[in-house]
C-alpha cells in the first residue's frame, strides 16, 4: 500500500517536469524550423512561422515578403555573404492571457569577407492553442512599445534580456 502511494507521489512530482519538457521540445523544434528558414532565406516559411499580428502590423503578407527580401538584399550589400545559427534551450513557458509565451535564445553567425560575427538574439514563441503550435517574433532589438502593441497581455514575469553587441570571430 505504501509503495502505491509512493509511486503516485513520484508520478505527481515528475508529471509537471515531463509536461514542461514536452512543451519545450515542441517550441524548440518549431523555432528551429523557423530559424533554419530564416538562414536559408525561405520567405514563405518565415512568414508562415511569424506571429500573425506582426505580419498585420507590417502591412500584410505581401508587404512582409517585400520587407524580408529587402532586408536580405541590404545584408548582402553590407558584405554579409551568408548566415547560419542555432536555437538554444527554450526558457520557461508563461501564461499570458489566452496565450503561452516562451523565450528561445538564438545564436547567429554572420559571415563576411573580413571574418565572422556572432550575434545573440531571442525569439519569442507565441502559442494560441495551448502549445500545439507556435509562431515567432525576433525580440532581440524590438522596442518595448512595439512588443506591447503586438502582445497587450504580455506577462511581465518573462524578462527579455538587453541586446548584446555582435562579437567578431576570426576566420
């Protein structure tokens, strides 16, 4: 009898840990797909994975596509030959009104003729369906007023770190 109680207590203790791991595994996988599309320049996948209110604020899908394309061309003109990166381990998932929010660290390596630059940023994952699917915002340099317009129920407990200047890496 005592063993049954012990097993139930252990189950109740580990259940939240396994649910959190499952939740963060989903957001990490989807953030990785979004980041990979960004690094490859796959505009359609980028837009599909972008938080819908950001697309709306940008003027719609066509305008967003144009902005992304222009930004990629601008990077090429600045001497960036390619970029790649990885997403890190997602942080805690926060309830924000009817949404879930999660901060995912991202490392981006920009390659130039002079060398490489390591930039650290953050994606904010937003789920409207209790963690089944996620859309993303790059919040590394996003002004607080824009974030508040996009996410009026933003949970203040979720802290977005201040931007960090890119670090030069030798070739």
